[in-house]
């Protein structure tokens, strides 16, 4: 894929793409007991394939950066998400989150796609299932959405070492900076894996408020060449999607890790009914090699 760097903003977007993974959900690594003053750092690169934007029929394949860092203080960085574990309980993980939500260009491409951690949960989209009935969309289909910082928090409960429920709340997305997304995910580590292989499956759902859904799935009224006005689409708050994912980490040695993920997403309710949604069932894949420092 080639990029035309015609402005500093385009250059920054291209850098983000080269640094980037799939999307939408904050990844919060599980807190492990770490000796004081210690750290656990993974940096790597790979490839990711996903739709241009949620519900789009067109796919994009891009370079992906794997980035995950944890410190004994409880601070962690996973992809573009910065957070801090505040609980000392072995069963409860909770704390604040700060992340950057990917924007969207007028052509429908996400501007930040490809930065992810190695403990991926359900995220992303690309396409399985059939096309919905063809729609007539006039002139420019997508509105541009700027990448936005989002703030919120997470609460995880560990039933045991292999099963946990994860919840996140993030506020600040969308064009009006008042989008709210709530996500709940159940993650299960599979037992009896071969040595140096770690596989986890997860399933979850995301709810979004009206401003968020209107930014990503809404359309404005459009005047057609014959003078008729096409009615706009303004989704209301509700279930945005449900997700399922499989995450596989293969320790190739003491320093090298191969991390792969397949994630399936199904758009729901008003997001699925949007004129911008070509396919409500999507799948995203990514794989990369990471080095542990």
C-alpha cells in the first residue's frame, strides 16, 4: 500500500497507520504480581486485515505494531491505551484509562488502525456474511471524523486464573467529543495447551450513546440531482455490536513471541440498520512477531 504524504497531517496519519491494529475496544492486560521496580515490555510488528470502517464492504491490509508494556507500579500501555491498575486484590482489577479513538477519512478509511497489545480482546471487524440490499447513497458517503482522545476506566473480575469478565467505559469519541461506549467481555484461557502456547477465547458486547452512533453511523439529508431530498439517518443510543475473538500467543523463546488474533463482530440495532452498513457481520485478523525486553 502506498501513501501520498502531501501535508504534515497526512504524514502523521501515515505514521499512525504504520504503527497501528484493529480497533475499537480498549485492551487492558491482566495484572500479574511483579517484583518492585520490574517491567515487562513487548514491541513488535506484523500485518492486519480489516474493513475500511465498521460495516464497510471494502477491506484494507496494513502494517501493524504490537506494543504492550507493564510496570510493577500498575501502569500499563497496550496499543494506544494507557491505564493503571489501582486494586491490590488478586480477583479485582480496576483503574483509569486514556486512549485515542481512530478517526475516519472522507473515503471511509480509519486513520488509526493497527496498534494493539498482545493480550487482545474482541475487537475489529471485517467481513463474513452476505451483502445487505443495495442502497443509493449520493455524493460523498462518509463524513470525516477526527481521531479523538477518550478517557474512562475499567473493572475486571477474575473468577480464577483462566476466567475473567472485563468491562470498560470510554467517553469523548465522535465529532462532538461526547460519545460514550460501554463494553463487557468474558474471556477464557483454554487449558491443556502445548508448552509455550497460550490461547484465549472471548465474547462480549458494546453499547454506545446517540452522539457516538450518529457520528459513525448517521447520515445527513442529501439533495439529489432531480431536486428530491434524501432523508438523513440519526441512530439512537443502543447496542452497537457483539463480538467474539480468539487470541493465540506462541512463545518462540525467552525473548520472542508470535501473537495472532481472529475477531468476529456483528453490528446490532441502529448501527446495523444504517445506510452506511454494507455488512453487519465482519471479521478481522492480525498476526505479528514481538520481542520482549
